[in-house]
């Protein structure tokens, strides 16, 4: 559909969506008899690991504001990114679809070596305009929409695929780059963000822009989507916290074992002790706290849903040396379909819906945010759009199941983490990973073996066969693109 026709279609759709909106009535906060739609603050951190927060077990990093947020809402233990790298997960959040269905299966533009056993498929480099994004759905429902930070859902030189073309009224900093082109200090060299005063830190600036939006538009329903560039490389310390974490690192005891361990063809870091990275985590937490305080100050907190998560697991595994963080007890890191690459922090506070201090072990993933937000907003679902997501509202209220049978990850490309093309499926407590390059499968019970150290395919051949068949059936159903043999690959 051409862009102009599409905009007319969405505008017309918005009239019916607003007229047909059904509002929640769940007690205090989002309800209390109010007819006002709830607001949404969606905070997405780049490359933040599951174990990087205090409320998820970190003792080196300090995240007091997020720890408080977890105590005031629901903390998911089994929250997942839709993919082990960034762009596909961001596509899943925007569309409610598995990245394999959208066709974005690698970071944009990705890395496709020509000298390996397999050739990765030619994936999509622009989020298709035919997709009705979460922002567009909310905008059609009467919401003001704001974006700040990392977009990374279009190719270099692309026009018409930025946040402002995908449903956001305001865009501060979202363009094609996956890492901040000027680093974390101004000048930012960002075509969608003006430079700040000398010494300004990017994480602070994006928060300033977000708070400014809240101050200007707090009297109307809004979506504020804050997608921090941090803690993505370059690992560049927040200077105001540098001395604190350098001193903390100096006091760490000597490691009892190796600093890194072998992971297939790569190496994984075995302890959180990177002071510069810790300052980035702490500055991010500090700025989350600023947003939460702004909601309180403006009288918006009791009617605002806050969702906090990451786009993939922490960067712990690389070819030559481990990355800047450690995901233990999870295995591996960003780029991998082991838990360290896909399990992420997920905290939701929905006043009047979420009991304070609840911990939820229901598996949830990025495609679920779309139907969840629509339900909380009292807007009609769009099942043909968010076809791979399910609403998390039952889990937010304390439910133990969502009725979903499986979650599938598909990463048919090579990655700098030493990952080789593969896919994975989790069904119940069981998880199967298929490695196309290695021509093997692995089976784990992730409830009993969180670290995925006890490989069970030989012990459970029937379950292995069943999960492999389910994985293949799902990938076929979404027309997933697959890697192909490389005729020019060097002989093994």
C-alpha cells in the first residue's frame, strides 16, 4: 500500500477505533471509575543482560531505581527478547510478530561472510510500511506518540522508514545507526538529534527529551517510547560515576577460576567487573529514576503503565575475548540462542492491574507487548497484526499461564559473538536448539537446568524429535528464510 493511501486508511481507522474503545475498570490507578485512557512509558535498553540488574542478582552493578520499580510491579523471571540481536527484536515490539515472519532476521545491515559453510539469507533492511505498528495503533486510538533514542529499523540512506514515518509524532535521535555515531558525549553526529552543551551525556539527553514530552503532553493520553542507546558499544564510561566503580572493581576478590571460558568457537566472560560498563548501567538506572520521578511530580504515575526491558541478552561472548558483562548463571550472551542471548529483564508496573512486588515465571517475549498495550489501553485487539503475540494481562494479574504453546527464535546468520546459523524453540520447560552449520541439535530442560549444561537429546529422543518437528513446522508456516550451502566455502 502506498504511504499516502496508508495514512488515509489509518486516519479513517482511527475514528472507529476511538469510538469503539473499551476502557478498563480494575480498581485503583488505571481505573477507579475514570474514563481517561492510561498512558504508557516504554523503556527499552540496548544489550542489557538478564543478570545486569540488582533485582536479577547483580552485586557489581547498582540499579536502585529499577529495583524499586520491580518492587512496585511485576518482575518476569522468564522474559525473553524475540531475537538474540537488536533490529529483529525491535521489529517484533513494533509489529507484534515474530522476526522470522517480518523477514528481519539480523541486525541491520548484518554480517554475512562469504567464506563460511553457509550463506545467510537476504533479510529485510527496512521495517515494512505495510505493518501497522504499535505506535500507529495507539495513535489511531487517540494517543500522542513520542520516540527517543535508538531506532535501527531501516537501512543507511533509506527515506520514509524512520519513527516519524511509523506512527510517532515526535522523533528524538532515532535513525538507521545501531550505535551512537558520535559516542555517548556531544557532539552526537546524529541527524535526528541536535548537539548539546559541552560534556552532555547522551543517556541524560534522551531522558531530558522524554521528560520534556511528558511535561508538554501529560494532559492527553500518550506513548513515550524511550529506547536508550546504552549499554551498546562503545563502552564509554559515564564520568560522574567512573571513580565509584573503579574503586569497587579494585576491591573485588581474585577470581577462583578463569576470567573467560570457551563457548563453541568463542569465549564468554565469567564475572561482572567492567567498571566503565557498570557506570553505563548505573547512569541508565539513574535516568529511569528521573522519568519515574517526573511521572510522580506531574501527577501521572497512577495512570501510567511502565514497561522496562532489553532488546537482547548481555554482550558476554565474542570470538577472541568475552564481552563487557557476564550473564551467569545463564549460558553465553548476545547473538546466541542459549538463555544468555535471549533471556532479558522485564518489569511491568500497571497501576490497578499489577500487584506490587509480584514475581512471574510465565514465559513472555517481545511480540507480546503489542496486544498487552492494546488491552490495557482499552482498544480493540488487532489479531491479524500482532499474530505472534499474546496479551500479558492475565500474567500481570497473577495468572500462571497464557495459553501459548511455544516461543521460537530464528537466527539464520553468522554473528561476531561466534554464533553460527541456527534456531530454537521453547515449549513448557523444554528447549531445543538447532545448529545448521554444526548439523546438530541440543535439548535442555531450562526450568531444572537454567545454565543449559545438561544436554538431553540422547536421553529424550522422542521429545527431541517432537520439538524439532514443531520448530520446522512453525518456521515453514511463517515462510522463514533459511541459510543455504555456500558453494565457494573452503573445505573443512
